[in-house]
């Protein structure tokens, strides 16, 4: 018999989160208490925001149903490990659609995982290789979770950083937001050593440590972290005005292009045209455009049109064609 009320409520909640209807008698037997106590415990769960539905009948039944808000979940060991492994796999590769919210969830889960379950999660992750889209570098999930926790807790973050040319440095920052571009993760933070805002590629970060020192967030120069990142990246690299016509409907092309390249506009004849600004290499742009799987014409930039022509000739020769 479970005499401790909080422990009994957690046990009851764990049972109710199994997708089935539980007769009152069975719950009473499982918990080792009277049916009257079960009814009182059900009322306590409802007061805490858990939508427990009761059904009438000879034995009566209870079922946890969907409510207006997301109440806390109780996970067993296998469920916790499965969720942690899934979140780690997605977070370690900047997959489009897996954003900061997923990393925050992973940080919360790993904060409370017992050591034995942490070991199981790490072992499972080391034994699997996810198939991911895009060419973004992989990232240790621990790096993301430390950063996400620092952002949420407004703690200063110290880490080692390697610049694009390989120059190492140590940084002390006030982390503001993590931003995923679909290919990579970036940290937008105020660099205390440089006394200015900076963006950091997370795959170039190592040894992140939350210092425990709290801070009040400073106002960003732009309205959002995503906008600041976009402006920062474009300031540091050469950008191109991209203009490509596709012989396919806009919906078809949109589904096959990364979202950060922009959205093609429909044309009256059923085709579409993509006009965007990109800081990606012409080599990468050429491959991504070719992967759409339809006829296309590059209007701008000239460098991209030239490379597409050269690539087409090279592929033709490789396939046994004549080429130019």
C-alpha cells in the first residue's frame, strides 16, 4: 500500500498516461487503497490540471484525455531514453524544423535523467548514425544543451571558439538565443571581451561552461535573433542576387528547396521564378537547384550560370556523353 500521497499521485498518473480506460477497482488494487481514496486522488489530479475523464458503470472507469494545456508527463525509463535519443539525434544535426524548442526540451530532460539512463542514452547514440538532410556539421548534443540551459537561465557562458581561419580564442558571453538555419546552429550572444554582439557557429564551439553568473539581457540591435543572424552572416560574406526560373509549379519547387533560399513566385504559364539573396557558394547553389528535379534557367548571377554550364558538361562526360 502506498501511504505517501505525492508518491501515490505520481503512480496513479503514470498508470493513467497509458492510453486505456482504467476501472476504479483495478486502480484501487494497483495502488493498494480504497476506491474512495482513488476518487479523491483523481480530484487532486484534476485540480493540478490533468483532464481525467470518468465513465459511469458497474465498476466505473477513468481515462486521461486531451485538455486545453500540456500538463507534466511522467515517463518510465524506456520512454525517457527513447525521447532523449531522438532529441539528441535531431539536435546534433541542424535539421530544418528542429529548432531551439527541441534543444530546450532535451536540456530539461537530461537535467533530471539519472546517471544510469544518461549512460544508456550515450551508448545508444554512439551506436547509431542518423541519416540527415543538408550538409551542416554535426554537433555534440551536450554543447547544445549547455547553451540552451544558459540562455534559459540567463547565465554567462564561457567557451573555446575556433574562427573560420582556424584561429583559437576563449570567449565569455551573455547568451541570448540559439538559432537554427536548417544547415547549422548559431549562438547569438553579447561578447563581454569584445564589448559587442556576436554570432558564433556552434560547430566551432568547444568546452562550453555555464559560469553560474546571472545577467539581465541587453536589447538586441535588431528586433529578433534570427534577423540579427541574417544581417551578421551577410555582412561577413559575399552575397549574390539569385534569379532562377523553374519549369514547374511553385508548390513543387518549394517542397524541394531549403526554406532559407526563399519562396519561388508562381508565373501565369504554370512555372515559377525564385528571386532571392544568398551568401552560399555558387557550387552549393548549383547542386541544390539541380536537385529540384525539373528544367530550370539561371538568369543571375553570372557566376552561377557559368558554373551550372560547367557542371552540366562535366556530368555529361561522366555519363558517356559528348559534352562541350
